[in-house]
C-alpha cells in the first residue's frame, strides 16, 4: 500500500506544499483497495456518507444528477488521482450520484481519519480545499459550456478538457486516446441527444479536427480545435503544483 500512499501524496503535492510530517501522516493512513465494475454506484443521491472516501487509482467515474422524469445530466468526470467524495468529510447527505464509467480501482480511507488529517495538518487541509476550489472552477466552465455554447463548441470543449486532464493524470496520451464514453453519455454531458452528438462528431471529422475509430479519438490540429472549442485551460488550474 506504500505505492498507493505515494500516489495520494503526489496528488496532494500538486495542490499544496507538504512536509515530512504530512507525508508520514498520509503514509500511515489505512488504505483499502476496492474495485468497481462499469456502471457501479460509488455514491447515491440522498444517502448518508459512506464510512470511507475513495481515491481513484485507475479508471474514470462521473458525477450525475437525475431529474424527476429520469433524465440524466453528467456534471463532471473524475479520473486517476481524484477523490470522489471529499465533500462528505463535512456534509451529511449526498446531493448527487457518482458512477464508474470504466472499471475502477480505488484506495479507500476512513472518512473520519481523513477529516482529522485535514484539521490537524494544515497543508493537507489546504490540498483538499484547493482541490474543492478547482472542482468548483470546472463546474462553472461546464455550466458555461451547456448554457452559452453551440453543439460543435460543446463537444469540442469536452474533448479538449478530457485530453489535458487525462494527460495530466497519466492515463492517456496526447493527442490520441480512447474516449470511454458512449454517444448517449457524451450527450448527457453536453446537453445533446445521442443523434446530435453523432452528427457533431462527424462534423468535427469533416472539418479535419479529429479522426475516429470507434471510441479512439485523435485530435488532428490542437490549435484549431482549441479555437473551435472556445477552450482556455485556465479553469483546470494545471499549473497549481508548486505555486505556493
């Protein structure tokens, strides 16, 4: 489990400056491995917090909300290096669902233990706080994408975000990767029907911006697709590491 602790430490050091005592405290945490098959729920809306918090070692999950009629809105993607339920350190009930998009491997730590670390080790608390602030920044961008961009721009924007986040997490190359989302899931993330997503992806191909082979995506011209996507990576705060 020391290798898993090293991954957690590396992620937190992207958010704050840790000292030896902080690293030792993280290493001393009792971490449990768990695996989830695609479609498994890690968190269900309306339920109380689980006794553990899950840190993604490999795989991708997504946060979603459901309307009363059962329509789904995917509100974010979570991948290697992300905690999926840190909000439950202090909130008493889940306000959304988290499901595995791919097969997930997680390291799970006691919720009470992680809360204690956050309160007794300021740098660890800062790392978790910065992570929450960045999640808020991503949510704001997704709201803008849904509310103020057309279909082509929305889909291109999601592809750009996935590219940079996957590369930063070390789970995919650039500019070619496997996008593990169905067209229905892409539609639920961009507010489009699966038919509209399919039409939009074909349009991006015709414009020479992407090439597809089933779910394999290759970005052919990063500069052009960034322009089409109205994409600025500032909201991802990828330069946060070592900034404090």
